């Protein structure tokens, strides 16, 4: 029995007539070995991404509000992390499933859902091989999630498969010129990734997007937006938070020698300090992203 079979055996996405229980349901099934998927899991398991996500949960709420979800909609939050979209989507009365490659993040999302008494389903899995039937979802979302998958073509093929005709895929992807885009470029310069893995920032490149979401299958539209990170630390303290909790930063520091770490720490602190717009001891920094809406034909 392969990964998809195991997951289908343990988990059923509710249809519009199903009633879920009061607690989040978490399915943990071990995928077959995939070196690139394992690399992603190791990156996003490093540190504690939920501490990072806490700094823009308000932006996840705003993102979901723009979706105008209705009770009975069947929604997938792909690469859901600790639930920045999953939780507010469930508040709408939609049937919501989150899937992520990191068990600890699903556990964090489950705790948040339970705290509010929300019914969500949370699955361990890879967005390049979704364990769901065809045309299952009315809306598929991802906020800074699927853009980090190693094989974008596989991701888009899976999105096309699981989204019903007339359904929407709505993504938030960091832009190359925005605050996080430039910070990620610093990471790549300090510790280059393996050859052949495309930049996640291509998910905010209009030309590339229109190649991936071809016009025969999708109707594509985009809008550039800005979110605000808010952390109860100084900019230097926020840089330290990312060093401790943001997987790509944790892994970059681990790849450097002592001198490289000192240099990268200084650059990271300067990046946060130079974009600070708050006064006092807290951090407020704006970062640009591209909101992508693809309607399945």
C-alpha cells in the first residue's frame, strides 16, 4: 500500500452534507522516501515556524476575508504550516482541510483549532502528491507555503487535479523585491541550495506564473499586496527570533563557519533594522507579496 492509499484509508474529506466533530482531526501517515521532500521537511522542521507565523496571523485573517468563503465550501490549505489560513477559514463554516509536510506544525494548528472549538482536518503530506480525489475542493489556498516546494510543475498539476471546475486556487507568494524576497536572497548568497531547485521567488514572477497556470486550464489574475510583520522585540531581537525559529535561517546558519555566521547575523540584523517602521521596543516591518488567483476552467 503506497502513501496515497494509506492516507485515503485513514482520512476522508467531508462533503457538503457531512458533519464534523468539534475537535481538529490529525492524520499522520509516513510518505514513501523522497529526497527532495525530505529536504523540505528538514528545513521547515528546523526551529519553530509557529513563532514566526504569530507575527502575521492578522494578515492571514485578512487574506481569508477576501476569499468570501461560505458555509459548506470545501477548502484545502496546502502547506498550511501552523494554520494561519486554516483557522480563519474554518471560522467561516467551510469544511477545511490543512496539509503540511511537518508534523509539529500540524500539531500547532490542531491546538489552535481546539482552542476555538473549530472542526478542521489536518493531514501529513506533500503538496506535490496530494492524497485527495479529483475535483474535491471549491477553494485551495496557500500563504507562503507551496512556493517552497521543490517541483513546481508537480504542484500545479496537483492543484489542477483536486480543484473543481469553477473553483479557485488563491496563493500568497513573496516577491523578489520585497523585504522577505531580499532576505531569502541573502540566504541563497550565503549558502546556495542544491543545483536544479528553482527559486521559490519565481512563484511571484508573472511570466513564469502564466507558463505554469496555462490559459487552457486556468484563468489567472494577480494583485500586489503588502503585509506587516509585528513582533514584540527590537529589530535585533526579531533577527535573533528568525535565527532561532525560521527554518531557512536556521539551516543557513548551520551551513556556515564561525566567521560566516557572524557576518550573516550582522547582515540579518541590519536588514530588519533598516526596514523598521515602529517606535519603541517592538518591530513592524512591511513585506511585499503577490496574491495569485487561478480559476479552474
